[in-house]
C-alpha cells in the first residue's frame, strides 16, 4: 500500500480519483488485503487500470491500481487465455497472434482487457462473433467482504460482473476464449467532412445488406493540428468508414466497392492485415483523455436520425456510429448483463470534458435520438460525473435486469463500497 501520489495517467483526467491510499497489488492476495483494509475502515474502493474509462471519481478511500497484475498465459490447445487485470488489449493481441489466435478485441489496443470485458466488449468482429464478454469462461473476483471468488457461467454473480464495469468488486483475472483468426481485411476510408451526408447515406444503404462477417462503423471527427499527424489529416474535419471483414482480399474489395464510390477519399488504407494490427483501424489516441461521452443503442438509424444527429454535433464532438446486429442479437452463453441485444446501431458521442456538470452537447444528442433509442451501453460512458448516477445505470438495462443487479448488490456489496464506477443502489 502506498501513500497518494502514483495514480499515473489518471492525473491527466479532469475527473481524477482523489483517494487517501493507492494500492498497487502484484497478486490476487494483495488485492484481497487492500479490499479488507478498506472494509475494516468502512472506506470506498476504486479501481484504476488505464484511465481510459473514468466515470465517477473516488473521493477518499482506497484506489486499487492494477498495473502490476500483468500475468498473461495462453493455452493454444484449448484456445483459452488467462489474463490478469493490468494487461492491455494490445499485449493480448500480440501474444495470441503468436499462436494464430485472436481475442474479440475492440477499437483501442490501449484499454485494459478486463475493463473492456466488464463493459460488454463490443469488438471489431462483433457482428460475426457477438460480445467479447460472452467469451469469458471464468473470472476471479474480490468482493467487498474481501473474499476471492472463482466464478463461472451459471453463477448469478458471474453474469452480473460482465456488463457493470466494476460495480461488484475487483476482477483480478479472467479466462477468455480466443478464436482462430490470423488475418482480416480492413482499414479506413476517410473523406472530407463536406461529404458527410452522401457518405453516411451510402454507408446506411450498404449496411442494410452487408453480411454478418463484416463489422463496420462511421466516424465524424476533427483532427487536432498536431505535428505527429499526417499533413493531410492535421486540423481537418473528416467522415470515415471503418471496416473489419473476415474474408479474402478479393471478397473484401468487392464488398467495399459501393463505399469507395461514395466520393473522393483523403486516404484509403483498406487491406489484408494480421489481426494483431487491427488496433490500427480506428487510429485512436493511445493516452487517456478527459472525455465526457454518451451513447444510444438504436432500433434503427434512418435518414431522420442521421439528420437529427448531424444537427446537434459538430467540430467539438467525436461521433462513432457502429452497426450492430448479426451475432450480437444472440442471448450469449455467459449470462452477461448486456441488454438491448436487438439494437441495430450504437451511436456514441464524445466531447472534451473540462469539468463536472452536465454537458449540453450530449444532452442534445440524447434528445435528438430519443425516438429510436432503446437504452445505452455502460461500457462507453465516461466523464460527466454528475450524470453518472443510478438513473444512468438503469438506462443501461431492462427494468428486470436492473432489479436483479440491485438484489445482488445488496447481497455482495450492501455498503456500496464499489461506488466509484457505475452506480447500482443495493436493493432495500
Ligand atoms: C479510445 C477508446 C476506444 C474504445 N473502444 C471500445 C470498443 O471498441 N469496444 C468497447 O466495448 N469498448 C471500447 N472502449 C470503452 C472501454 O472498453 C471502457 O472505457 C473500459 O471501461 C476501459 O477500461 P480500462 O480498464 O482500460 O479503463 P479504466 O479507466 O482504468 O477503468 C474503467 C472502468 O473499469 C473498471 N475496471 C477496470 N479494471 C477493473 C478490474 N480489474 N476490476 C474491476 N473494475 C475494473 C474501473 O473501475 C472503471 O470504472 C473504448 C474506450 C476508449 C477510450
């Protein structure tokens, strides 16, 4: 246990945790000791892995930094990876690739594998294989009473942990199924933002008949004027289409032809690549930033929704629209707390967070998309700490799921010691 001073990247984030103590455990037993230390003194507990998904900041109490829980083992025979809490997605990608295997990773290689899984894990090949959380075969959880539990599918707490982003304790390790995916066809088509309307029209029409072996998204953003960016992107507003497809280059080229025809591209890096390079597709910044974000799981994304979204977003916002459907509709084998599986699109909007309090641009997005909104995904909510209360968590689930989670919270964390994350109020 160390005195305050080593929270690493969290210091970059305006909603930084403000703990009394920081624990940097190297083993699950040391996590147990840190949780018991907090429990004996009635202190709240927060968990920090990379700082990529900070929501509710910890005020006092014990922050458990998982950076030294860096164990990673892969069994190529069973295709199972055992991953500890500090391991980043990029590290797992590279290690799995040595065996011709791949995790169902998402757009950013720099998030932690476990933080990603606890928010559902919407991966680059999601339409083909479903949510990454549904591939977890076992996990180790230290609950608020300081007990280390091994949980498997079928245990009520197992499903509750996957989808609630740390609300039930510290996950020290997971056993995760890998897939025999060595290569994909993918990359980005980037167009000037002047073409936003026609490019999104073309993508929506294309997505309606795209096979489930292709997962795609559209992004709207303005690149900062930074030297490390290629000159053709510096300070430029763009609309991009991101593709990940499991198939040959020839099939991929045929598939994306209607998207290429949407207009003149600024760059086009669609190609066959080793899956280990898939983290380059979205070109996301590796460092955590002070984001505030909202998202909406939509029953459809039609021309009206597109128009309404574009009317309330602009150069100050980053928009990411992901096509869902395919295998994401299936209930999943893990019992993970993931609802709205019938959603066809997920619209995410991110903006810089310069302090706590409501963010008008994000409120406007929620209002604009309300007619088609089923709910939202908890794994894609950052910042806006004032908004990160029970109502926000409820909107992540159907009422029945939330009630089940609140009952489990009362059983396993009645004092809500794990409250510096998605808020679940223990059922009274
Ligand atoms: C650039 C970027 C791209 C992203 N792309 C995707 C994507 O494609 N698909 C997707 O599904 N998500 C994506 N996300 C969301 C990301 O998966 C979540 O923000 C995730 O929670 C980040 O986890 P972290 O541990 O890296 O971050 P942190 O900020 O360290 O943690 C985030 C939350 O997870 C909790 N947590 C982390 N580790 C543990 C643990 N071991 N035990 C208990 N609680 C823990 C923390 O308490 C905190 O509440 C993206 C995020 C970013 C910033």
